[in-house]
C-alpha cells in the first residue's frame, strides 16, 4: 500500500459529540455542541462541572471514537477494551473534513459511531439535514463504525475521499521517516492526543540505553498516562533521543518550553546530560531532574512536551482536569499558553475539562479574541 499522491488535509474540525446510555448520560441523547456562536468548530472548548457529571466520560468517548479511523489490524487490538465500556451505550462524533488529493478537493461530514446494531445498522444519534450540510459547504455525509467489517473499507471506491484519508493514515501509522521538529509539525494527517490526569514525571530506572522513544513518529491516537517509571515512555528519553539525533530539535524544544512555560522565572530547561542520560532543569543555579519539579510544573511540562512531540497540523488535544495541581495564577498561565498554541497552529483543537472557577472567569465566551474560537458546556448545570 502506498501513500496517496499529493494529499492535503486542510481541515479536520470536530463539530458535535453525542452520547446515550454511557456513564451518567442515560436514557436521553446528550449532545456536546463543539461549535461557536457562528457555527464554526471551536479551537478551544471547556467542559465544566462538579465531579461525577461526565467530563472524563466525554473526553474518553471522544478518544475512543477516533479509533474508527485506525487501520483494521490496529483497531482490532483496541476493540476489546473500548467495547467493554459501551456494552449498552451509543456514541457519535461528527467532524467536518476538507482534503485535497491529486488537485481534487472534497468536503464532507464524517460521523464516527459505535453502539448496538439493529438489523445490521446503528441508528444515528444526530441526523443531518440538508440545511445543516449546506452550512459546511457540502452535501456529503459519510459514516464509519468502530466494529465495521474491514472489507467494507478495502472494497470502497479508491476515489472516495474517506478511503484516501484512511489509506494515508494506514500508511503513515508508526512511520518514523518523516518525524519533524518540535511544535513545527509538517504532518497533515489528523491525530488525537489524550492527556489523562496521570501527568506526573516519575523517577526512572537506572538502565537507560539511548533508544527510540515509544510512539516516536506518527500515530493516529496517543494516550499519555504519565511516565510510570518506564524509560522508553519517559520525557527524559524523549529529550535524550532528540539530543542523540543532533538535528537541532532539542534546542528548539528547550527554547520553546522555556519561552512558553518558564519565561520570567528563575527556572529553565537546560537540556540533557550524558551521565546518567536525563533531562536537567536549572533553578537559581542549581541543577535537578524533571521529577524534582513541583507536581504542577510536572503536569505542565508533561502537557507541553507531549503536545509538541506528538501533534500534527490537524491534531485534537484532549486534556482532563486542566488545572491539575495548579495555583490560580498558574491556571491563568496554562489557559494563556493554550490560546497561544492554537494561534500559532490554526489546525489544532483543544478540548479540556475543568472544575476551576478561575479558568471559567478567564474564559468569557462573549469576548472575541483573535485566532481563538471559544466554546464550552456546563454539564447538568453542575458547576453552578
């Protein structure tokens, strides 16, 4: 299988997520409207509520629906875990996709779906009317089921833009040949990055060979759940690998982290040392490891480095509990960092959950900000 010639994904913008009989979303269909007042997909969207009202369920369901786009063999590996959470429920994610292949442009609404089948079909939780399709300059809606028969994709018309997209994802999955510089990604394919609440940086084992980090290169769906003390999954290994490549990536990485995160403070990410191979932070002239940062700083460093290392031009970043371990001043800081990131990278979409009134107060939906399309959902009015 070869990568389709001259494919460009111009847009991969989430619009709606629907859930029914999943977690706290029972009996009635719950629709998360990811668009702004103009009907455009938001590039920063906040989910607000008290604990237990479904914020994490929404983020996890979104992440799992994106598995519909995985190649058949990779999707099969994930099905047992994913479907175990949705034995009786149903979900649908609608995305506006615009791509060009061999100078032919296509715009369509892509519905990713999972749930119970009736007579071999899943009834959509959201039906699209012609007028709604017109709003996005298309008359075409395509659907993908999480547990579809792989032959349905393989036998599809090779000119079908959805098949073109899936073929490109299949070819690029795991490919390390086109890895590019930190936060300057040239990869045009979509991806989703799930940043769970496990964002700590653990002390790593003494055995530290220079080795390619796990998930180096393109992956459609990437789950970050802390380092768990594993060298191959750690930020230290990621930075040591960049140093070993000696292509300027490490210098760009440390420069951007220091600019985004540590500017104006007495700390900065200095780089890596050889013995033992690990990243080092300088604080008032004293040097220490990443795991000796405060819990809030670890969360932010983990978040920023993973976004930079794994994003593409059309990535969706899912962040659970944005304010994790952060003082109110740092809560404002991370919100401003995310706004800067989406301004600098217009194809990104960031969807985050929070309990924080500080973040809510700094995120007024009625005040427009250049390059930022804001939206939010207060689940079950539980935040009030």
